C-alpha cells in the first residue's frame, strides 16, 4: 500500500515547466497532510509528468534540482516523500509512463512490491484518476487551490469518476486514513 501524489497542483503550485528550484512554492496544506501520511507509515510517492525535458525546456539535472528543493522544503517542515517517479516524454511519444498511462505506478509496484489495489492516487486532474483506475488503484481528486481550471467539466468528459473528490489535500488525507482505519477494524473483527 502507498499514497501516490501528483507534484504540480498538489504538492506545489503549477508553474508550467518549472526549471528553477527557487520558483518552487509548496501549497501550505500539503505539508501537514504528507506529515500525517508519514505518521501513519504510509509510503508517499510522487508521480509527475515532466514533458519540459522532452521539449528541451530543461534538463534532467534541472529537474533533479527542483526535486531536491521540494524534498528540502518538506523536510524542513517535518514531512518527506519516499520516492519520486517522472515521465520526461512528450504527450505524443506513446510511452507507458506518461499519465494517464499507469507506467509510473507499475514501476513503483515492481520496485517496492506494492499492492496497487490497496493504494491511493491524489491528483488535481482527471488524468491522475484515469492512471489510478487503469491498475485498480483508488483515485482522489483535489483541485489546485485558486486554479481557474474547470474540474467539473473535465469530470463530465472523462469515462472515469474519482473515488473521492476533496476540497483540500487535508480532506483527501482524512478520507484516506479513515478508509484504511475502517478496513483494519473490519479485518480485526473477522480474525477474532
């Protein structure tokens, strides 16, 4: 079991092709939420499309610097991500790792022996939910704070539906933890 989290629009504000670590701005409510997931001993894994590499806007070294900054800012506030997977390819590359394809989840499953059907994806776009459902993972939708993007219109256009739609990252974490705790209680009662 793990919680997979999108980067842009969930952990940090979406700056479109962010290549400068100093431009990374964490969304305040995410830090406490990640810390709570850490306290529950749930692996937190970032999954992010980064086609800026394929477009030549920045290098993998630049992206690594942004991710180092993200990890450092989280760590300063007592939160951590356990791993990070990214797709560097262009949208039309036909790869299996670019969301909504589930390749990054499959790589994490192989690396850590995860049970994807018991895992969660938190994202701000329906492509995150589509990726989750492609491998039986639970998808939680959280629109980016202040985003002008019409999430409801995207939901209507998609064949998928979020398993839960939260107003904030904290609400998504509350829902995930409550769901896990309920499942543990049910398992305990069955084993009595």
